[in-house]
């Protein structure tokens, strides 16, 4: 049996987080910027609105469907190599996107990007929690999620480059940047190595890992099924708000498209970025004295976020709506910072990446359904205020499910008070 040395983490675990923050930023920037350059693309490659929407949909479908298998690859093989390979391939695909001249070629590159990007998130989060085994785990995860949010916020860069140069120029530039960064990452990113010592509670002997065994083990755990359910319900709320908030601001407060977009993205994502860091920090602090700290912090966050979105969707005062939606954005992301750390408390450590991949699959499917349902409800003349109020109720159900997660001591392989210093290979 092997165990990591039990010391405070060195600088390298935080270097890993920093390196992966850049990858996470590129991950979301490469996938999001196509939505900001619609006019430029249509000017060169004529297509219908339905076809343009399909470019994003096919990415989401492929990405979601392959996420469980991608997570298994990270559990079965070297996590850092999966990360580097994923970045390298999707960066090549990004560069190839710049060479597309027909709708069919664009559609193919978006599908290929879904395949390559699916391998990143489960492997990255699993590698981060491998290095951060004590009271830095949630903050480390939160910092990485912050990098992803920055990538989302920088999506406008694609539109700017497309407008000032060309849409293909934007994809070409970020493709080359990603390829270069993948080479750098291959030189410095490494998996941790355990050092032989004594037996460690909760750590099973090494064995051959199979996808079938991973699925069977995960779904044999009631806590994992509960986590999967609450994550899916949370996905409905998240996609509903992100997808329809600009429309809500515009219609309910008679704002211009530009101003509505600023309130729905600039203010909103700034609050989310601060929230994911705060949620990680608070959970790490609480976990020093309470093993359920990483569960209770996002639980409290959801309990605050629910009335925040309810009030925001019920008021006729713009400033109140802005503040309450920002409160929602701030506290809702406590769960994002802690979902992988929670998974570490309820799932076999051999199957963490696979487990998160399945969470990704559910989030993509449920998120798409949520967005579509929002449009169907609007077609039925149901006001967005009512839809958001329903979302608030859904969030309370998620909070209740989260609170029921009570890992037994034997299910927690790593003490929340211990910080480990992995040995590098």
C-alpha cells in the first residue's frame, strides 16, 4: 500500500493550478468565441440561423456524450498527458477551423472540438484534487473555475478580432497560442507520485480500472446519485438564467441591447468570479473543523441564491434586480468551487474523473433542455419572471438534496485536517 507524504504542499501544487487556469481560459474562449462573430462568419459562409445554431449544439452534444468516457481516460491513464493531449488536439482543431470554407467543414471542426475538449475538465479537476489533498482543495478548484469564467468573459475578443481582421484570423491566432502552450505544458506538468509508507484508511490497492467497473461503483452509491440529481437541477437554473437574463433585462426594464448585455454579463460574471474564489476559501476554512464543511458552504450559498433570484425576478426596480442577480451569481458558484471536492468525499478515488465526466454529461443534457424549455414557455406567453421564480424553487430543492449528503468517516479517504506534499515524477 502507498500513501503520500504528509506535509504542507509545496509551491508546485499551486503552479499546477495556475498552469491549468490558462488552459481552462483557452478551453472556454475557443468554444465560446464563435457565438460573438456570427455576422463575420455569415458574410463569408452563408447559412441559415438554424445551421448557425447547430454549430454550437453539435459541440455541446458531442462534448456531453463523451464526457464520461473522457473522465475514465483520466482515471485509467496519466492525467497530465490527457490534459496536454486534449489541449494540443483542440488547438489544432481551432486552427483548422480557420481554414474552413463551407458550413459542413465548420460543423465537422465543431464536432471534433467537442471530442477533444471533453477530455480536459474531468482530468484537470482530478489532477488538482490529487495535489491539493487538505485544506486548500476547494480554493484550488475555485481558482481553476475562475480561469474558466475569465475565458467565458473574454469571448468578446473573438468578435473584436473578427470585426477588425477576420473571423478566421481569430481562430488561427488562438489555435497557434494553444499549440505553443501545450508544448510548454508537456515540459512542466506532471502527475503526483505516492511514496511508500504505511496503510492509509480509505485507499484501495491498485487494480485494473475498467469503464464498466467505474460506472457500476459510482451508481451503487446513493450519495453519488443524489449529487448527480442536484447537479442536474442546478444545471437547469444556471442555463435558464445565463440564456435568458439579457432578454429579461431588456424587456422588463426597457433597456437597450447593449446595456442589458452589460448588466447580464459584465456585472454577473464578475460576481461569479469573486463567488467561486470565496466559496473555495470558506469551504477550506470550515473543513478544518467539520468534515462536511465542503458540503455546508455550497448549501448555504444555494439557500441565499434562491431568494436572490426570486426577488430579482419579482421587483420593478432595476437596481434591486441587478444587486439580487449579482447575489445569486456570487453565492451560486460556491457549488462550482466545491463539486469536485464533494465528489472526493462520496466516490472511490479511482473513479473521480469518470464521476465528474458523468456530471458533465448530465449538465449538458439538462442545460440544453432548460434553455429549450425556457423558449417553449415564452412561446406559451409565460413571463420570464415566473420562469425565474420556478428556477428559485428548483434551487431550494437542490439545496435540500445537497444537505442530505452525509459521508461516513470511512468514506473520507483523506482527513480534512491533513495537507499533503505529493512527490513529483
